[in-house]
C-alpha cells in the first residue's frame, strides 16, 4: 500500500509568469512559476542572437591547426 502523505500537493492550473505577465498554465507542484526566458523573448528564436569572439579564439584555433576560413 503506497503512503499518501509523501507526495507533494499537485496544482492543476499553475500560472507561468514572464516579465510579470502570465504566459501559460500548466500542472505543477508549485502554486506559480516565474521564468526569465521563454520562446517569445529567447534570442535564438527572435533572431537577435549574436556570437561574440572577443578573445580571438576562433582565429587562434585556425592558426594553430593551419586551417583557412575561406
């Protein structure tokens, strides 16, 4: 017989907030969830992602192994 007191309480209509706005409702063991990044404001999906090579790592790698980008 499984113990009934060991499982957390399940909330079936838990709001997920991003920037103070509810974005979704899910089932969870918490009453509400707050996320920093989600699909709409993630840099990968908004085409605002930039790759910064501030230390020249790519160039050093290419030079070390004698590879050419062109």
